[in-house]
C-alpha cells in the first residue's frame, strides 16, 4: 500500500507532478500511458483509431490492472476511472490522489484532444467528458488536491505536504 496513484484529466499534470514528487520522495515513477504504448507498440491515438474508445478502454483496464509496483508514483491515463478492474487494483495497492483542475484550465492546456489520445466518444465534447469524469475522480479519490490558481511549483509543494503527512 505504499504506492501513490495520480488520477485526473489529461493535462492535469499527473506525469509532470509525478516525476518531480517521485524524485523528492525517493519513489520510482511509472507513466502507464507509456507502458500501454510500449506493450501495444502503438501510440494511444492509434489504438483509439483502430479499436475505438471501448477497445482502448479494454486495453487500458487490462494493463493498469496488471501494474505491479512498490514505493512508486503511478500516473495512469485520465480515462482509467472508467476501468473498474484497474481502479479496484489501484485502491488495493496504494493511495489515490485526484489532481483537480478547472475545466477552463484543462481546455487551455490540452490543445487538440484527439492528437493527445483523449478517449472521447463520437460527438462528445471536452466539457461533457470533464463533467462525466469529475464524478468518477471524486468517487475514487482518497485525497483531492486542487491546483487552481497555483503555479507548478506551488502544486508540487501542496502535493508533497499532503503526501508527507
């Protein structure tokens, strides 16, 4: 149970904050999106284009649910909260931290959601995705850290303060 799992929207800073927090806490770091790309030998958006959103979520659930780690900060993709097996696994092996960011900030940071490999259903807007996932992030979170109005350094400081308690 000594792992820390960051959940949140794409562009919430899960990987960026995760790498720095891992260095400062002496943890290892795992970016599960990179692991998925490595195992599938494809970029995320290529998997979504080939298999559709549901097919991608099956891959994401399987790979996340198999993550074996100790003393690690784990950064899964934002859509992991749709993956019941993966989230149950993460709740068993660590503390789930929701990096909460306003919709406006996500919209500014994200750029083209399709190029970023964001799992949007046909016709779904980024706003609808945000609202849908927000409920799930809140459901699974052991700890919620709001980033709004904070610089990257301030956010990292807030994360470290909470995790070091």
